[in-house]
């Protein structure tokens, strides 16, 4: 060994370091951490799985949809908030929409055109969800900056500077009637798919709705797309419908909401929340 070249010594030292670090970080460390997790945090370390009648029905940490095979909400269950993770609550596609508050103009679909499926803005997604939630719960789904038919109330005004000579409701495809007839004395047109309105000035219209009845978490997705909780306000909004579908009193449903509501983290961070899966299982138990 004393006649071994210097470069060979270096390779052997590197190999020994690789083997030692592989043993420490690739075997011993994972085993220690896994052991601590299994002893101290057994439920959470194994996914906080929830069972019903001896079978796993979900996780307390991951939301899920309570819909039928056609994707329609099941009336007897509380509904989760929207999810942008895959087709909804897909743990392999956890994600947000990455759309911001300035995303208010749709790309209207062009019938028959290649790649002409269009794109709904964040504002229109919120408006559509609010309208759908209002119809499901039997309340008004109206909210500021939304049209009655559930799209963003946005005009493109021409020219961009100066006295308007043309106004287009860009999120309402023809032949839909525009949500307002006139803007500053100019007749408002419906949007024509495929026509570019980029040169116009964007004018969001707040409308007359003072306060939305449908809560914000009913119309927006969480950052992860996997949030298992909804706000107390959204749960309360659904209470009457769930009670009617199940033939129980609203008071009983509200009692179960209270029993499945968690307080603010550490008593001051965030807002109280309701775990949807736990609440629906409590309803099934009666």
C-alpha cells in the first residue's frame, strides 16, 4: 500500500467518505426520524387516515370532493372549497392556479378553431363559482365585479385615452346581452370570439352589489389545492341545505358544525376552520 499512487489514496478516501455518509444520511438518519415519528406522531406520520366501517375514506389533512359521478355536488354532504390540484384534490398535482387579482379578462372560446378552447380569467372563475354556490344553497350568488350570468364584469373601452367611442363587454360572448347597456353614452357591445381587444382600456365595473353572501373560500382555491377545511361562514351557509336533504333540524347540523370546528392556531393565528370530512362523517353517524 505504501507504493500506491497518490491519486489512488484520494479515490479511496472519497469512497470511504461516500460509504460513511451513505450509511449515516441514507440509512441511520431516516430510521431514527421514522422511529421518532412513529412513536411521537404516529397518526400524522401515517397520513392521518380516517376510517369508516373498517375502510379508509380519506385523510384529515387532505380535502376531497363530495360529488357524484357526473361531478355534481351531493346535496346531503357539506362541500369543500374549490381545488386547482389536478381534477381536484389530486395529491400528485398539488398546485395553485397562479392567477392574480389583475387576471380579469377572459380569452373567449372560438368554435371550431384549432386551440380555440379559450381561457377563463380568475375573476370569471370566482364569479361562476359564486353563482353556482348561490344556486346550490338557495341564496344570492352575486358579488362585486360579476355579471348576473357569472362572468367578470369587465369592459374594454376605445380609445384607451380620451372620449369613448366604443365599449365591449369582453367576457360575454355574442349573442349574450351585455351586463350594461351603455358606458358614458356609448352602447356596449358583446364580445366577439377571436377579436383582439388588447388596445382598449380595461374597465372593471363593480356593480350595485354591496356585500357578497357567498364567502371567499367558497369561490377561491387554497395555495396547495389540498386544504381539508372550510370557514365557519361557508359551513353555516350550507347548513340549511344539508339539514333539508337529510331530514334533520338545522340546529342539529349547526351543533355538529360547532363540534368539528377547530380554533385559531395557538389561539391567535388564522381563523377558526371546519374539517369537511370529519363533519360529513359525523352527519353520517347521526
